[in-house]
C-alpha cells in the first residue's frame, strides 16, 4: 500500500470524528534567540492521549477487522497510550506491552484508559517480541507502532493538517523513532516542502538505515529512549524516507533538554524529550535555516513527568 495524499485524505476522513485538529503557533526564530526566520510550531502534544500516536491508533482500529479478543500493541509509552485510548473510545479490549524504560507516568496513563499492561524487558524490541508472542497465542489484532500501513497513513494526517494550517512552509522538522510519523508526513508533502528528520545521537535509527541502504539495528539509548529508540526504523517507511526526506540530523541529549527548557520558558509548552527533539535541531545548530526560510517544527508529544522535565 502506497502512502500518498489520496490515501492519507481518505484515512483523515475516517478518523476525523475521533482526533483533534491540533493548533499551530506562529513565532519567530528570534523568540528563541535565533535569527528572525518565520517559525511555526505544530502543537501535536495537545492530541488525545498526549501525542500524534492517536491518529495511527484510530486508523488501525477503524479500518481493520477487530477480533473478539481485541488488540495488542508494543510501545515505549505513547503508542500504547494511544491504542488504549482508541480502544476505550471504541469499546475494544486492549493488551499493551511496555519495556522497563517506559516512563511510569505513561504506564499509568495506559492503565487509566482501561488496557491490560504487561511490563517486560528493557527496551521496545523486548516488548515487541512479547506482543508478537501474545498475538500468536490469542489471535489478537497487532497494532504496530510504526510499521503498519494504517499507522503511517494515520500519522500522515498530521502533515495534511499542517499543510492546511501553514501552507507556506519551506521546511518541516520531524523527530524520528521508528519512522511512522516522518514516513506519513513525508508521504504527504512528497517534495512540496523539505522534510528533515531529527534523531537523538544515542538512537540514530534512520541515520544508520540510510547509511546501510536498508533498516538495520542501531543504538537505542538516551533520554528519549521511551519514544525515539525502537532499535530500527520500519520497512514500510524506509523507501518513503529515501525518496522524500531531505536529510536527517542528530541532536544530543543536552540539546533535547535545552529545547524542553526553551519551550517552557518561551511559550509555556511542556514537551516530553521526544516531543522537543525537532526544536533541538534548530536551537543546537544541527539545522540552520536560510534567511527568510519558513520552518515548521512538530512538537509531537507532551507526556512528561517531573523527572523528564520540570524537577531540575
């Protein structure tokens, strides 16, 4: 299944009654101590369940046949919360597997939505293996965090929405974990705007895949490990990235922390580490816009805790 405007628009129509149109905030680079280029923040942290993941979750549950046993998902936290939320809204049973690296706040959030939660292994890959075993045993519907057509199409509706809200953007900065979000956004823009991926230095999944010419295992660490460190990018998004992602830049954990602080101090937005990574590319100089370049930044998640953000 190709990821293109026509299919993203069709999915957008299906999930529209269940997801929020999240706002944008028009700023200037000067607000963050940078040159005064036009800067637009896409505030997707205000989406249901606290991240863009709700889009892909609803796309899966509304477009695929659901067995009586329900759905299963592996997640570092945000995808699990989104699937649990969508399942709660639609009256579907959900079993979510998360690793120990997941933030306690995210695990609590998943449980609050009524899902059955199993904490297993240290990283996302461990939770994914456990989820796959559960699916094989029970016949539950697997809802993959990033390597499923409905997931990527659902995330692509963010690109569709942003293009309507800020049609003059030259560049859109998107954080990368497994690649579902950037795959969907790049599939929507398809060259109409420059799409730039942003990854933590300690979890360079797409960077390593582009070097190797295919998805490969990469380090999976850093402060955004619960959202941006799945070990490797998805097979489905990789050809989209090769065709439509202009470049990928790396940011340090310190830069991500700095972006979190800057978002709070400047516009009182409390983003989680993964949600602040795209802005970190601008603030650290990993991505430097040309004079007058109109830049969009996706603030993709806000499921923070005191440890993540405010208590330091």
